[in-house]
C-alpha cells in the first residue's frame, strides 16, 4: 500500500492560490516497487492539476537539468 509523505510546499509563481507540493511516495506502483518523488501542481491550492513521478535514481540528473534551465534564464 502506498504511503505519501509531504516533503514541502511552495507558492506557485504567477497564481493567486497555486501551490507546488513535493512528496515521497512509497510503493507507488504496488508492493515492492521503489519509492519516487511526486511533484504536484495545484492552481487553486487544493486540487492537483498536474503531477510528475520521478524515481530517486533519476533525481540528480533531473536536478542538474533544472539547474541548467535556470542558469540559461539568468
């Protein structure tokens, strides 16, 4: 059974009530499946409109690509 543990939330820029929520999900796809990081986007602060699941094995590379995107925007 999946367990969701919220790791943090932050305000979604450009919205009045929007939030980005980041959580750990244990056994996301059934028994003995590896934990993932879930990133949810809520425009109204409650209902998740978009969600991404990122395996921990991919997290460093995803962070590096996001950092590159940020550096390119500066």
